[in-house]
C-alpha cells in the first residue's frame, strides 16, 4: 500500500483536511488552526504524515505520526 498523507490546505475561503488519493475534504474549517487540530488525531490514529500547506498552497510543514522509516541515524 502506498504511503498516505493527510493534507491541511486552503479550499476557497475555508481550510480543509484531505487524505491523499481522495478529492473530498474530510472537513471544512474557518481557520487553519482548527483544521490542523482536527487532522492530528486522524494522522496519529492511522499513522499518516500530516502535510500543512500555507495560504499559497505551498508545503510549509510536515509531521509524521508512525510512518517513519526505522533505519534513521541520530
């Protein structure tokens, strides 16, 4: 199964959380902070990487929840 991510991204004047491979948002929120807070439990539960996009839709941050490779030094 390919790696799946949950993306917090701007959709019109709202913020949305979208799982990779799905076009439908799992929720729409008034603020980015609300969307991020809603995405974190899902990312933790499903071991997804949480990708946070800025207003310009460029990736500004990534957080991994259980999907890290095990051969990382340091």
